[in-house]
């Protein structure tokens, strides 16, 4: 193979890579503007949930306990550092295990971690955080949903957890928690640049019949529909 052919091959490969990056950028910018409208099931909207972002990724926040679901039986308070039992809400987010456990800040991000996460090579985890109160703000929006919608949301969230032979969520033993009120659990699925933590939260809203982006890899793609 001549030098000219090698150079042409390299240029073609680079062209394909640049094309994919440009296409992804366009999709990530444009598709979130397409809104999936909320579905009115005719039932009373009596259960509060929240969509919350830390500035990078989003969590779905639900009541710790009501007559439909008791999350503390599946995600025990004892698995947090504080071990307190007076929390009223639980936030659940899905994401790449390497990002969660090995990247406490962006400064700690390694190329290997980002590469594995982007291309389906890493494992996933559920990040579960207990809260005493929730305050509405630009980063936290309340959504009132019906009992049927909450049932669908609970099923969606529950199905993403890995479970042992007895059906219990599998705790990830680690000191890489963010505070004294959170814990990590093994999860189903593979994180990628096409299915991120925010894509999962967006799909959770769809499962609950709420407003959502057609598709989004970012938290902004969700929150623009809740201004």
C-alpha cells in the first residue's frame, strides 16, 4: 500500500469520526426540543415527585414511603453512613459505575473511564440519596402525578436495579459516597454516549406519563420542559 493510499485511508477514517461527532452534536442539541407531552389519565394528581439535577446529571426523587411503595425496605437506611431513619424523600439516578465511584470531581476524570462509559464498556450503578426535604428551584422541579402513574414509575425504577437470587437490591460496598445519606447499588444496562444518566431520567418521566424530551443526553434537555 502506497503512502498516498495510507493517507487517504486515514483521512477517510478521520472524516467519519468528525461526521459522527457533528451528527451527535446536532442530535444532542435539536432532539431535546421535541417535547413528549404529559398524558392525563383522568386520575387525581396526588403524589409528589421531583426531577433534580446536580448540574450534570438528574435524579428522580420520590416519597420514601406511602401506601403504594416503601423504598426503605429495598434501599435500607442502614446502608448510608448516617443510618438516620427520618428521611422523607429518596432520589434515584442511574449511571456509569466508573463515573460514580472513580470520579468524585471532573478533575478526577480519566480518559479510560470516559472511553469505557461512552462505548458500552463499563458497568452501571444506581445512586440512591435520601433527603429530609425538597425545595423547588431551578435545579429541582416538583411534578404531581396520579397513583397509576406512580405505579408505572416505581416499576420502571425497580426494573433497573440488579437483584440477587432473593430479589434484593445489591449494595456496592464503597467509601466513594458523596455524603452521609447516599449509597450505590448494582444496576442493569450499559451506559453510553447514546444512553446517559439523563436519558434514563428522561425515560423515567415518560414511563410516568410526564413531559419529557424526545431524547436527550443532558439535564438541560429535560429541564427546558419544566421552566
